[in-house]
């Protein structure tokens, strides 16, 4: 066994020992110049992510997994969370592509209900997600009735991790306030599903539009409305009854506020700023853009990049998005859909488009308002 190391990659190489997967993993880490890996991190990875440890095949991937493992809460933190909330934290959930999502842990409630705990580290994002959950009354997470507006329910819980306890959160920077969002554990996110039928996509579109309308309504006197700013299939959870629930409010800001993060890949740059890297002012029209992109992707799950990206670029192109939206109903997903469903869906798509920057490009680029 190693002595507890600094994890900073300095010092002499200790001979790896322990189980074969650990020995192999530590050898790869040594090749990546992490010569004294932190024992706490190694134990956490072994306990909670053994498959990921085995799946690592080169030194860079080992270092990457080790660095990500530093974010896992250690045993003292898990005990603290359990004592304060009754929640047992387990391993990270698997996100799109089967990749473990380090900040989203599966767990169980005091009464044995399966849940997900999203750990919030970044103070700005933490504040936004917390504010939004209380402003929109998404809590309590375990309310058995579905949220009427197809939003993923979440309740905020917090504990204070003792700064003297180095192993509490595996690394020093994780000390202090730890906030988590508790949520129902849903079977999948939309990004994990294969090509769906037109009927399912049309139903989901209705639900996401309902969620956006709710989110975009002003909540609280004198407050501007919220803007999601990261609508994409990985942020839509699919419930056991097949409902599409809008989730991940980590990028949400008030309308007209400064954009913190968003997935630029899915956002066509404004007409007058074709090289814009990231939008700076949040506005509702961006949410409609991203919803339009999401629906185009769902309608052509295997060929969407060809349809939406310019050759050699990795960002949705405005002209291509317009053309793809025009021919959305010609995609194979809708080939067998009855006329009534097609008409209903087409009307909804027209509405989304009318509220997107495809129609309101100028306003979005300049003022941050779409109406
Ligand atoms: N309640 C849940 N039930 C099941 N899986 C979930 C749940 N919440 C999140 N996930 C999974 O974890 C992934 C990441 O969650 P989320 O998008 O909230 O966090 P994130 O780390 O902020 O992601 P991003 O990088 O998109 O900002 C989701 O795409 C989904 O696969
Ligand atoms: Mg997300």
C-alpha cells in the first residue's frame, strides 16, 4: 500500500501494489508522472467507479480519471450528508455515452427511495440553481405528483465540510459548504435514446414548450423571467411514463443577464456576428433556438450533423437550421405520422421558430429581448 501522497505528481515512484486493476491503473498514472497518487482518491475510484478504472487504456486517460476522481465526496462527507439528510450517496450516474457524471451521484433517501444528488461546487451556478428551484417551487423532489409544467423537480440540501478533514471531499478545494440538489432518479436522459417516432417527438415538443413557457413567465413581482440557456437532449430527462422533463438549470440566468455558460455548438451565431464565440446577453430567443435545434436533432438522430453543421465546422449554421426546419416533417421520423399529428407539430414548430433568433435575430443580438 502507498503512504498517503500529495497527489501532485512529485517524488519517487513507489512500487504499485494491491488488486490487479489497481496495480495496472497506478502504473498508468506513474507513466503520466503522477508518482504518488492520493490513497483516498484511489480508494474512492476503486469503490465507486471500478468499471471506469478498468476501461482506462493509456496514461492520459488514467490521469484524467484520477483528476476527476478528486471531485468525488469522501467517506466523511458521505457520513455527514447521511447524518444531516438521511441520504445515502452512491456512485456517479452514467450520462450520455455511458460516461460517469462525476457531480451527479445516485443514492437513496431515508425511506429507501432511489434519488440523484447533483453536487453543486461552483458558487455562481449554485446560486442560480438554488434560486431557480425556490422561485419556481420545484421542490419537494419526492412529491409523487409530476410537475405540471414538465420541469425536473429538485430540492436543495446543504452540509458544511470540515476544512480540517482532508479526506472529506478527497481534495482540499472541496472543503466548506457543499450544496446538493436532490432529484427523482429518472431512467434516462433524451440524449441516450435512439431514434424516436414522430409521435413521441411531437409529444415531447409539446412538453418542452410548456416547460419553457413556464420558465419564461416572470416569477415574483418586479423580477425578470428566467432563461435556461442550455436546452439540449442531455438536459432533458425522460420519466418512467415517457414525459420529457426540462432539467439542468446550471446555466440559467435572468432575461437580459450575462450569459455564464451555454453549449455554443447548438446555438447559431447571429447573422450580423457570424464569428461570435459565445453570446453575452441571455434572452428567451436563444432558448427557442436551442429547442429548434433539439427537435431537428431528434428528427434525424443519425444525420443531424450533416443537416445542421457547415462542412468542417462544429456549430449549428443559421442557414442550415432554417432549411432543416423547413423540411423537418420530411424526416423519416415523421414518414408514417398521421396528418393531424403532422399539422399539430408543424404549428408548434412555427411558434418556436417565430420566437427564436431566426425571426428575432436583431433584437437578440442587440438588446437581449425577443419581444
Ligand atoms: N434526476 C436524474 N435522473 C437520472 N439521470 C440524471 C438525473 N439528473 C442528471 N442525470 C444525468 O446526469 C447528466 C448530467 O446532469 P446535469 O445536466 O444536470 O449536470 P451537468 O453536470 O451540469 O451537465 P452539463 O455538463 O450539461 O452542464 C444528465 O445528462 C443525465 O444523464
Ligand atoms: Mg447538463
